[in-house]
């Protein structure tokens, strides 16, 4: 992984998602982890120090930070995602969690921070610390249970700058050149069907290896070349 993905100052994560309908599970963890479907995350099975994760659940969008103790999780207060393709984005300034913003299809969405485990004080202004022993994972993470994204992802972008709403809206329906300032990772998923690698179209070389049942498909997301 390139260190640019760590986002120790500012970060924007965005993607097009098409979530497969599935029945809700009964979770016993207090935060509803078992229903999270990760988009990108840095898992930490052996450490209490992590960085960030963006996911969806049955209630909408989820963004999590794992500082030195517990986890701070921002849940969107929007309704559950409707069927079909949606553009999701989160903008976060590390150490300034009160200004974190969600965007759904380019429109701001409110959120509420919660601490985990239950009873842990919420402090979204804490910094998260990259765990260099663990890779960044697309569509998968481990937080106790193994969690998978069920559906399709397209145009996954990680920036090490805080993008504005206007910038997000202006670029979300078109492909990037890959040379935009601040672009840390960019996966178009335009690789040939049957490919075992999803190439990073940014200059940083964060190619992703496809595992298990992950595969490249022809996408009908509303994105023009």
C-alpha cells in the first residue's frame, strides 16, 4: 500500500455502489457490525490501532475511525439506500471529526457519531493512526466477523485532500484522468472480465488483487469515460 492512502491530515473517499438486497442479521456487538458492507477499510485483527473504513449498512452510510481506544463510528441519518446505483462520499479532516461530511448522490447527508464498544466516550476529534502491518481492503474487512460487500462497486477514489461538494458533484459522473492533484488511489474496475487484478489508475500503484468470489463485471453505473 502506498502511504498516500493513510490520509493522516485530510481524506475524501467516494465510490459508486449498487447494493444487493439481503435480509438483516441480528447483531450482538452493539454497533451492528454484522450488517456492515465495507467499501474500503484497513482491518486490524491483531492491533487496537487502525485508520478508517467506509461502509454501507441497512440504515445508510457508515464511516469509522479506530484511534488508540475503542472506535468512533459516524452513522448517516438518511433512509436506507434505494435499489440501483448511488454515489457515496465522505470527507474527513483527521482530528476534526465535527466537520466530517457524508454525501449521497452529491447531496449532503447528516450523521451522528457513536462510540464502540458501548460505553466508550465518543471523541471524533481524535486522530486515527495507520497500522502499517495491515493492508487496505476493498469490499472486505474483519471486525470480529468477516464482512463482505454484497453488490457492485465502481469508480472507487481515495483522495488525501478534503474535496468540496461542488468538486464531488462535478466529477462523479465521469472518469478521471488519474493525474488530479491529491488523488491517492483510483480504481475504475475497467479491467478485462476474468482479470485477477484491479489496477490503480492513480500514479501510486495501489493495484488490488481479487480474492474469493470478487470479479470484474461490465458496469452500468452512470459514469461516462
